[in-house]
């Protein structure tokens, strides 16, 4: 009778401008560090793609992994600021569950978070971000139940 748990939350941001200018990734990494409270890690390309002018090991994004206290603080901010401020919000689609109980969600911009909106003048733009909730559940049904109990509203 093992209950599923929320193991970690991963926030990922891709920066396509970083292919041409490496310094474009610095403000995005700063935004993620403000948002999560942890140090940000830089994602690098694994192979070269000529059509995108992408070389191997070029910085293409950044991510942050939240666990324990930082994870719970982010979850509270996410529920109270982001989900409650959307107009005509009826819930999140269940189709974003991955088959193993994990849930991924994309946000078009991060300006809904209080930490980022207070620093608006320092940043040129707010990029979209992917948020992945990693659970210990082995099926979507258990992951969905866990996330509902944590306060994430799903469409019925």
C-alpha cells in the first residue's frame, strides 16, 4: 500500500536566440533562479543540426529542478498565482499525463509569477516555460489523483 508522492518539479525553458548569441541565455537563467530559488543548469545540444545553424554542445536552454521545500513553495505559487489568474479557466487537460504518472504543462509566459513581475524592468521579455511534475506513481490514474489532492484542477 504505497501511496504516490510528488518527487520533484522540473522547469525547463528553451532559448532559440541563444544559438546566435550566447548571452541571451543569461536573463532567462536569472529568471529561473528567481522563480525556483535554486541554481539553474544550462542545457546543451547533443548533436549538430545544420538547418537550425546549431553546433554540437551549444547552449540552447536552461532548467531548474525543485525538490523538498522549494518544490512545495513553487507548487503553492503555481496554484495561487498562475491557475487562479487565468480568465475563463475550467481546468487542465488530462492528456498531458505521460503514461507513468508524470504530468507536463506549458506556460506561454512567466509574468504571472510575483517574483518575475516585480523585476519586470530588468528583463526584456518573459519566455514560455515547461513545467513537469514528477511523481512516484506508476500509472496515470494514480498520478492524476495525487495531483488533484495537491490542488491541480483537471477538466472532467
